[in-house]
């Protein structure tokens, strides 16, 4: 497993870059043990998903799912090489060590071990690309599985949960507000319509809606942040200081509880955009704030008493369950394919996306023990 982990870490698979060389490595490694892996390339051929199966055909089995892309390292102060595995004081460092090449290495090793055992129930491996930019890549894999005559009975997404069994995460919708004003010379700024000012006014509406959600919206105490959140991550506009800008954009997201209605929130925000621009229309008919949906993924809400939850708890020895703040492909497997899904993997997302990202050897050992127990159950007939 350590050799696999080392090789995975050496591939620079930041989401903006190809992952095809990593996928060829995985495919070739599995092929050496007689495991056929299907690659599902993107239109450019530079990225791909991978799906492989060990064990008897025509049965559902268990799917292990992970993503191969990682977030950038630019602008971060690393003291360890980000694209090499460094072991030090019980920690394994590198970009993606926790999120989530550590689990991918374990899952690949489990496939190799499964090929040597007389499984009565199959084990599947699903590796995807572009998870970090909205679970975009996995959708072609979901489409492939939707056409399969038999789907996996259950899925374990190996995102870092500290080896706790997570049953849910919020859904996410990414949006952009495009604000249109009228350009002009800054010396005559009151005669123009500053698009950045429109963006700022709309940002105020977003913050006011967030405050109302905190006060009166639904709550779920299983989350660290127990309510739906609206977060503005990027505001852009203007050319130089002596030009009144005619265009500005706000990129923002909604992370919603299952009990909330994000479509209603989007409608409220579009109504707020109209309130901002309506008083300006007489003098500036071009005034507009247009809210566009960029992409989304569904939340995950597996019941705590579901069979998949009890099964994975039996593998780990866990007593309870948690919910996680970050999103995963698990919501797509559950919603679009009806595959009961939980999240359980080594490490902590508190270490992810940071300089000197790491996963501890203790967490990797616990995850390896879970997968060893899984192989035993598959060999025994589940």
C-alpha cells in the first residue's frame, strides 16, 4: 500500500490539470492482478474516471469510491514537497494525503488483495476526476452505472472522516450574479452607474438573507454549522480607478440542509436583485443584476438506521454516526442511482486544502483494518 500511495502522490493532479497518467498507472497495476478496469475519458481525453470489479459477475457488491484530483498549492507555504509522500513522526505528508489519495491507495490495495481471494460478493472500485470543482467528473461514471444491469448494493466514499461513519452532507449550488451598470469618467462618477456598487448592494441582500436563515431557518444539530449557508467567495469588476465600471460579478454558493429549499432561496435572491435595480431603471434602463446557476451537487441524507450504516459500523466498530460539512459524490450515487451510501475514510478534513497536508499512519492503519474486515465479509457472502 505504501508503494501505491507514494506513486499516487507523485502525480500532480490538481483539478486544472490532466489525471490520465495516474489513471493509466491504476489500470496497469490492476491489470497485473487480472483485474480489468474501464476508463471513462472526458471529451479531451486528458482526464478520466475508472471503474473496476473483482469477484463474481451479476451481483451488486460493495463499491469503494474516491477522487484523484487535488486542490492547488500555489500561494501556500509548504515545508514539505507537496507532490511527494513524506513520512515523519507518524504522519504522511503531501497534497491529497488526507483528501484523498490515502484512501485511494488503500482501496487499490484492497482490490489487489481481493483478486487473490474467493469472493462470494464482488468489490468495485470507482475513481473520479474534478471532484474538487463540484463533483463534475464523476457524472459520466454515474451515467455508465445507470445503464448497468446490476448496480452496487452499497457504497463507501472514503473522504476523511477520522474513520467515523458519516451519513450526510449538505447540497451545494454555485451561482454567479452579473451586475450591469453604466461606465463613465470617475470625475463624473455620480452621472454613471457603478456596477461594483450594485454588487455591494446585492452582497448586502445576501448577508441579510443569511441572517434570516440563522434566525428562522431549519436547523440540524449534527452539523458543525447547523443551518443553510450562503457564502460569497469572489467579487470582481473594474479596469482602473478613474473609470466607473459597467460590469461586476459576484460568485457565491448555497450549502443547504436537506430540510431547506435552495430553489426558494434563489428566488428570494433574484427578487432582491430586482429590488436593488428597480429604483435605478428610470435613469439607467440597462441596470441589471442577473443571477445564474453555474453547477450543483445534491446533499446526502442516508438514514442512521439504514443497512449500509449498520454494515459499515460493523466493519469499523463505530457506535454512532456523524454528518460532514464538505460535499462528496455520494449524493449523486444516492439520488441518481439509488445506491445506499456512507462516507468513511482516514484523516481529517481539518488537514485538507492546507499547506503540509497530512494523514496519520494510525488513521491509515484503521482504514486498512476496515477494508480487511470488508474483504472477509465479501468472502463469507456479505
